[in-house]
C-alpha cells in the first residue's frame, strides 16, 4: 500500500492493489461515520472516502484540477445531511470550522450527534433559501459547499454567496440536473445554472465537470467570488 499527498492539503491518495482510493486522517480514532473502512499507515489511522457517497471525492477522482482547499477554513455547507462529506471536511479542517445547514430535522439529528464528537462541526437547522436565518452565526465564509438537489440550486447558492462569501473565496456546487428539469439534456441544465451564477450573481466559474460514473446526471462547479 502507498499513501501519498494530493493537491488538496489533508486529502490522501491510497494506491492499493492497483486501485486508487481517497482517504483522510481520522479525527476521532477508532470511530466510523458511515461504515467506511479504516486503515493504519505509518502510525496514523485513516478513513477511506467513498466517491459514490460524496460529490467532493467524486469530483477529485473525476479529474477536477481546481477544487478548493479545505484546511483551516471557515466553511458554510448547504445540505449537510447526516454529515458523510462533512465528516471528511472535519478530518481535514482541524483548526477551522464547518457550519452545516440542513432543513430536515430527521437527518439533522444524526449530524447533531456527529457534531458532539467533532468540535469543528456546527449544526444549523434551517432552510438554505433563507440565509437571513443563520446570518447571525455564520458571518463570513472562505468556502461555500452546496449539495441540495433542488430546482433553484443556482439561486440558493448565489444568495448565500452574496451574503457570506469573502472576496477571493471559493464555492463548490453539486448540480443535479434531474432536480431542475427532467425534460432538458443535463448539459443544457448545467449551462443554464452556470449562466445564472455568472450573470445574476457576478460569480466567476473556475472549473466544471460531470461526475459519472459516481453520480449520474450531476456536475460539480468550482466558483470564485471576485
Ligand atoms: C444529496 S443530500 C446531501 C448529501 C451530503 N452533502 C453529503 O455528501 O454527505 C441533500 C441534502 O440537502 C438537504 N436540503 C435540500 N434542500 C435544502 C434546503 N433548501 N435547505 C437545507 N437543506 C436542504 C436535504 O434534506 C438533504 O439532506
């Protein structure tokens, strides 16, 4: 087994039996979050990061070259769900903070329990369409990560970016075309969403890629606040 650094600080590539996988160093030794496998390497415990359950890992393995750094950042995570991806951000962002916004109280219960074990996770039960509901907690973000699967994904992102994203800060949005318009070709849906982010919110698009086979009809877009 070989474990090597990637261009994302704190994200490791594991070459094992000719298969490349991703992993982070476990911040809660001995504990798993979603039944992922753990392994030891040179005295450290790592957690494999499943690209079929996380669009960030899928985007990296799909070859995206400009994914934003996670380490030592203030991160606003929209659609945090039970915390699968956020738990890996938590492993990496050891001295930063991750505000996890989720509007389903059922899944938020699990994320709340995770946040009791990981002090850099802050649960916020709120609707990401209403940034004013959490503007007193969040203040400013270096990075906004969004994975909400809603018809108005670009609008939700744009409103949060204008409210919280620092100048020079990054955004990463997972766009699910089927949640927006099933009658249009996914490529057309992606380009409409990108156009809205650029023209209605003045955001700069850095990179965009579809992430099959990990997720069908999904694209990940890296955004920068000018
Ligand atoms: C695809 S799941 C997110 C998975 C998660 N990002 C991960 O990788 O672990 C989408 C989540 O977004 C939440 N969601 C959808 N619309 C939302 C909104 N307007 N405000 C807050 N959460 C929302 C859903 O309840 C769901 O838990």
